[in-house]
C-alpha cells in the first residue's frame, strides 16, 4: 500500500525530531536548527502572515517565535507528536501581542483566529504538514467566503490584481476600463473586503473564544 | 462628525460604477502604487495608517492564495541569527560540532543583553551615593579665629614725621643727615626684630 511507506517516513521523521528535541533539552541548542528550518516556512506562510498582513512584522514575529522556542525548549514535553503545534501556539500568541498594540488591526487577527480548525489544537495528534495544510485551506475558505459577499466587479478586481498578480494595465484591459478607473475599483474592492471581513468577525466575537488558547510560555 | 479615517476604513463603500471624487481618485492612485511596490517586494516603510490597513488586507488575501513565502535566504539568515543569539557568537555550527565545548548556555546571551543595563544601574547608584554624601555630610567646623599678632610699632612701616619733626628752613639742606637718622632708627627696629627670641622671623640669637 502506498500509505505504508509514507507512514514509515513520517514515523522516521518524528523519531528524528524527538532526538533533536531531547538533544536541545540537554543543552545543545544547535540541535534545534533542523526543526527551525523545517517549520519556519509553514509558521510564516500559514500562521503569522495571514494574521498580520504585513511582511516586515511577520518576519519579526517569526524571529521572536523561533527565539522563544529555542529559549523555552526545556519546558516542552514530548508527547509522541510533532513539536509544530507547540511552535504554532507560540506564534499565535506573538501575533496577538502585536495586534494588542493596534486596535485597528485587531479585528483582522480575530477574523482568522475564529476560523481555526479543530485539528490545529495543540492537544491534537495531527502531524505538522496536516495542520499546515488544514490551516491554509481554512484561510482560503475564509477569503473565498468574504469574496463571495463582494460585488462581481470588486471580486474580479481583487482576483486579477492580488491573486493572479497581473499588472494594472492588464487588469484594466480585461475589465475594459482605464487604469485610473481600475485603481478606483481596486481601492473600493479592498475597502469592501475589509469591511465584510471585519463585520463577520464582529458577529463571530460573541461566540469565538481565542483567549482560551493556552500560552506555552 | 465622521473623519476621513472613518470614511475610508469604515464608511460606506460606493458602488462600482459610482463616479469617484477627485480625492478618491488620488487616494486610489496612491494605493495602487503601494500595491505595485508591494507586489515587487519593495513595500515602502512609510505610509498613512489607512493605506497600511488596506495594504494589510491585500497581503492577507495574497498570503491565503499562497503567493507569499519567506525567501530561503531570509529564512536562513533569520534562523542563523536566532541560534547565534541563543548559543552565543562563535558557537560552532553543524551536527559535528563539539557540543560540550562549543555551546554557550542561553543564560550567557541573556546576561550579555543585560550587561549594559547593569552597568548603567551601577553607575547611577554610585552617582546617587556621591550626591547623598555631599548632601548629608556634616557642615565644616568654623575655623578658630586667629589672634592678630601683636607687633610693636617700631617694627612696622610708619611715617617719619614724629622722628624728624618740622624741618627749619636753615636745616633744609641737611637731607643726608636726616636720611641717616631715619636709617639708623629703622635699623634698630630691624635688628630688634631679627634677633629677638620669639619674634616673627627671628633667628633667635645674638648677632
């Protein structure tokens, strides 16, 4: 069966990760290097950046997350699963620390946190790749839901410029408008997206409970 | 009254075919240029709070579509930086490194961070102690008044009038004799002062 070699591979990786964690806990912090190299990208791309929307801040938060992980590795208890959920939780707490300083962007963070999949809970036994994939899918669904609330032309403007990343001239040509008009369309589209994103969050705030997340630090 | 900020971030969004105002066109153009720069990886550090909020939304959309990854070089530098900070500068890299000798405890890195603060705190304490000592030290005792030395008039500089007296006209030309007289008088005083035991400047003996 095809899944057996994959399962073996996953078990081997998990054992290697366990050895690296134990080595780091014995004082050889350099043993953390393969772990950080493996998980930096999923943390940045699926946990931090989608919640911050700012690449410079996201890099800073990633750096803080990895530094905290290295510093507090002695407190981590191996429970037969990847260290990734623990790292992810540190990253989420760091993101909240950033958003707490900015009332305006807090709604943006909440919008993502309320949609966290159950499988990404630190107590679950899902592996790192699965968690990252689920989280990525959840972000996409959330974006798609909000896009579905926009008017057709706004949705197209965002799709062409921000998802397909086409040049402004090409976007304007496809929509049959001048570049100036396309600029206005995109401007309004992003405003409308933000408004809907925030409105859904405000509705979710009454049921969501991101404060119950355990802080690993 | 609504502010511009309210209008842009939370005010109603016009329909796609609504005629834009000149201000909206200008703002839209600025935002479009910011998006241009961001897509080419040159996000300007300075921008208005409104533009930043909208640009963050644009980045969230892009991130969710998978279009944003941390460049490998940036990731490598970042991890290297984190580990260097944690294990200390100069720690050997790689699995083959000597763990026992090369790794610096993380506490040392922390101590390195605190060192400037510790030095500043110690300097402040020393300065405060010096000021407190200056402030609290007992006032200096008033110096005992020194008794004025009693000096006989004949040892001091003084007019010669009492010695010479009025000079009659017929003796006006005998100035040399008067000078000799004055000199002899002053020499007496000098000798007395010079050779009297206990007198200031005295050599304490007979000539």
